[in-house]
C-alpha cells in the first residue's frame, strides 16, 4: 500500500508539472534587449572580427584549391551582395531591425553602402588568381543599374556576371534556395567549377552546385 501511495503521488506531481509548463510558458527575451545586443555586437567590433575569421578561412581554402588545380579547371567563386560584400547595417538599424519587405528593398538601394573590407580583400585575391567572380543576389532585376553603381562605388569591379532575382520572385517563392542553386547550376553549365559560395544566409549556398559554402554572421535578419 505504501508503494502504491508513493507511485500515485509521483503521478500527481508529474501531472502538475506538465500542466504548469502549459500554463506558464517561458517568456522569450524582451525584443528591446535583443536589439541592444545586436547594436553592441556590431559596435564592439565583434561582428567584423567574426567576418574576418570566415574570410580568412575562405582565403586559405581558395589558395589551396588554386594550387591543386593541375587539370586547369575554369574556377569560379560566387558571392551574395547584401551583408556579404556591402553592409546595410545603418539602414537596418534605422528600421529597428525590422520593416516591411518594400521598406527593406528600398533601404538596400538608398544611402551610402560601406564595403565589407575582409570580403573585398578576398574578392581581389580571387581575381589575382584568375578565379572568375559571380554575384548571385536576392535583389530584384529592376535594381540592376543601381546595384552595379553600388558595387562599383564600394570598390568591386571586374566580375564575370551579376545575377538578380526575377521581379516578383519573392511573391511566389518562400525560399531563395531554388533561385540561387539553379543559378549556380547554370554557372557550372558554362564550364566553371565553383570553389565556394559565400553569403550571410544558409540559403546562399544550400542546394548544391558549389564545392563549399562560407557563412558570414548576420543576426539582423533571416532569408530562408
């Protein structure tokens, strides 16, 4: 009888804990505090330090592949644009790290865009080693001219090709992966071997058609 009583009490305690977990879910961290952490991460220099680490890994990988390219394959690298080769941090901050899709799209083409220096150094290392450079960005096709001007102003010149999303792509697709992976497939169909793809989102290199992906930090927004 004593054992049964203990078992019954254990069941009651377990049920109480279960229902209390339903009634009192753990509160997420306050959004205002998260935004302060984002600003501190950027302003402390930690954000750029993390970018530099990834860029250095990519540099070492690039040189390793170039040196081993005895078959003389046509080598290429693929870069995303926003938060990869240029920064939209000030615009994102002005929107409170939020905003509607039209506001975000407009933000990417207004104001001065700072180059992300460690990545720009990687860019020119690729050029120095005769590796073709392709940009594959989620910007819409209607922004082609302004995007080219932004890239030139930020010091990026001499790329092989710039790919942009078809106008309205985001209206009909929940993920950037099909567009970006199919574009890399098309690049490889031109006879290129893509050494790596670099971007600030996992969707920048998911879906294959790249030897390696290098993910830059971006806690400010997510593109699936």
